[in-house]
């Protein structure tokens, strides 16, 4: 009898956990991802602020699964699903919409940025979701300092050295704090015409407090910490406009050449592919066993799935994705080998953490609420533990210790000089003249 065919779309937290759970399943598994790497998104902000290098948070998926002989990894973009014919369509570098058949399908395609209906903001305010995003943002930040150093007109220093982050959730807070640390440590003594510590870092959100998923007490502690790091926190007002000059918030123009979007996310088009019921955000509504209604063979897991617990949707975090991926893998395994089918999915919430600069984090787990150095140590231990390989755990640990002690960063290279990059701070004639005159 032919072995069952299992297709997993997405090699992020959910897809990879599913693949690993199917390690001993007598089936042929095909994992398809449009990138060749599994990305540890929680540390993306550290690449964007030069603390880590891209290769310290991204690992080739086929490397991770090299010993799993029943699994083939394909680099390609899934463009649709035909539930009737039981196949997905895959486009790769030289073929379009090639059908790949499945008996079981797991969709773990994550999310993308959402500009809340203002897609025109994207040109000027890139988001942070992929390694390419992180490197592009790193380039912009470092380039802004380089341009300011070359600029002879001090009046322009202010706009070049104003960094705006839109969205004070965990990503915005972690990124703003990391920028505050960057200007006060590594960059501080390296420039002659400008003073990097004079950089203005503004964190904007329409919510009344930072880190809304955390308790009010921890939000306050995080805000205080941000302010100690020199971050200006502007809450309670949505951004009205983002353009080449910066942003307008509460009627005030903040002139800035570097605006970063750390606000909303939108799910992948999995719901559209399946023509399935979605929640208001567009995530696929799944049953308690993570399948799509009417399709016992199609599972949706992670950020692109919507499942309520106590009347509230499960959060879009790595733990949910990993636990759901593992569950879907185990359920499929049980069905194939005829073992006992697991109980409906139930999420084990281990808590929330966010780091706010060097040696400070907030941690909330059940009734435990902690902030400060102890929480930061816990944050560091947990993040190291969940990196994909032991070599990453070792290099990231060593890098963190080195940076903690010396203030020196992992990678401060500007590696992409695409002048046409949308919204990139363009080298204007005054700057070119200043450079040319040197
Ligand atoms: C900047 C940032 C910081 C975060 N910090 C934290 C944190 O501190 N703690 C926490 O718990 N969570 C954090 N998260 C959220 C966490 O990363 C997500 O919840 C988790 O990645 C979801 O896993 P997933 O498998 O659903 O999706 P992902 O991990 O995003 O994986 C989706 C995969 O699908 C692939 N893919 C998408 N579409 C297609 C397609 N059409 N064809 C082929 N492949 C496709 C993508 O390339 C990707 O590899 C953070 C997220 C971001 C962006």
C-alpha cells in the first residue's frame, strides 16, 4: 500500500514542530517554505539593532531536518489549495503552480504586516517580520548615523537622528529599548561631528499603555525603563500620516528619516485558499482538533489559525504555534498507525516576557509578575533554549556575554546599498557635497 502523503506548508514554529512530531510516522512528508530557513522571530529586533547577525537567528530548514529521512524540504511558495483534488499549488524559481498532492495537509503560514488599511504607509515605515526586513532596518538605522556624520548642516542632524517606532507592543518596546542601548553604548564614542546619544527615539501607540498583553503594573515598569533609556513614549493617539518627512500624530509633525512599523499583523491567505470561515482578523477558524470544519485531513496551526480559549482567541505567539504544530503531528501519526487519538487541543500557557534594554525584562506567568534583572535572566535562558540548534545557542550566548561586558555588537555592517529602497533616507545633494568635500 502507498505511504500516506503529508504536506506541511511553512517551516516556522508551527510547521517545524509538526514535522518533528511526525519523525517516526510511516508516511512521506513534504515541508514547503518560501524561504530556506527557520526564523527565530523573537530575536529579529536584535538583528535590526546590530546585536546579532542574521545567521544567529535563522537556520536552514533542511539542515534542521537532515536526519529525518521521511521528510523532504522544498523551497517554494504555495499559492493555493484545491481541497477537492487534495493538492496544493507551489511556485518555485522556474515553475509555476505545480500541484503537490496530499492525504493530510498542515498549513502553518504565519502572518504578515498589517497597516490597518493604510498600505501607503508601508513605503515609508517598513515592518519587522523577516530576516530581510531586519537587515533593511539595520541598514537604515546605521545609514542615518553615517549620513548625519557626513552632514555639515547641524539643523539636519535632528531629522536624521530621529527614529520613530509605531506600535508599543512587545516588538516596538524591545526595538525602542535596544535602540536606546545602541546609541548609548557602541555608537557613543565613534562619531566626531554628531553625538549619537542625542538621537531622539519616539515610540508611538494609540493604546493607553505599552505592552497591552501584560498587567498594568508591568506596563508601567516597562514605560519607566524606556524613559530611563531616553525613549519618548507617546500614547493614546493613532498615527494620522506617515510620509517621506516622518509622521503626524495628534496633529503634530515629527520629522524623521527612519520610521519603523511595529504595529499590526495580518494572517496569511490560508483562509482564502480554503474558502474557510475566518475570524475578524482573517485567521482560519479551526475545530478543537485544529482541523478545518468539514475537512478532517486539513489542519491549520499557529498565527494563521484562530481558536478561542475562555471566549478569547489564543495569542499569536511561538508557544501556541509550537504546541499546535506538535498536536497536529501527533494526531496525524495516531490516525496513520491506528493509535489512540489525542484529546482536543488545549494550550498550556507558560507566560509572557519582553525585554526592555540591557539587563531588564518583564515577565508574567499566572500570578507571577516580575520585572528587572531576574526577569531578564529568565528571558535570556528561555530564548536560548528555544533557538533551533545547539550551535546557535552557544554563539548567541557568547555574543550576549561579549556585548554585555564590552558593549560591542555582533554586526554593524551596512550591506545593502539599494538607493531605490522604498522610503530609504536618500543621500541628498547637501550630504553628497559634504562627503565630496572631504
Ligand atoms: C518581531 C517579532 C517578535 C516576536 N516576538 C515574540 C516573542 O518574544 N515571543 C513569542 O512567543 N512570540 C513572538 N513573536 C510571534 C511568533 O514569532 C509567532 O507567533 C510565531 O512565529 C508563529 O509561528 P507560525 O509557525 O504560525 O508562523 P511563522 O513562524 O511566521 O512561520 C510561517 C512560515 O511560513 C512560511 N510561509 C508563509 N507563507 C508561505 C507560502 N505561501 N508558501 C510557503 N511558505 C510560506 C514563512 O516563510 C515562514 O517560514 C514575534 C514575532 C515577530 C514578528
